[in-house]
C-alpha cells in the first residue's frame, strides 16, 4: 500500500505528483493498464517473448 504524507509547505498538487511517481515506481499503473482490457494468451506470450529478447540484447551489449 502506498502512503504519502504531506510535507510542510507542500501543496496538494505536489503531493499528488509524488503519489503518481510512487505508483509508477511500484509498477501499479502498468498493472492497472494491463488488466484494464482482455489480452489473448497468444498476445501475452508474444509480449513476454519481446520483453525477454530486449533484456538479452541489453545484457549482451557492452
């Protein structure tokens, strides 16, 4: 659970901005977007394969 305490002399907009950053950092927004629509199992496999290929390419580069 993400909690954001308001700091002294901080506006509500700044606090909401910090909350959004924490949500992105935790991967919460990504999970919500992913589960907001149905994804076929074949599309899920394809997405995971692309993600793993990106990781392999990134790790092999100098």
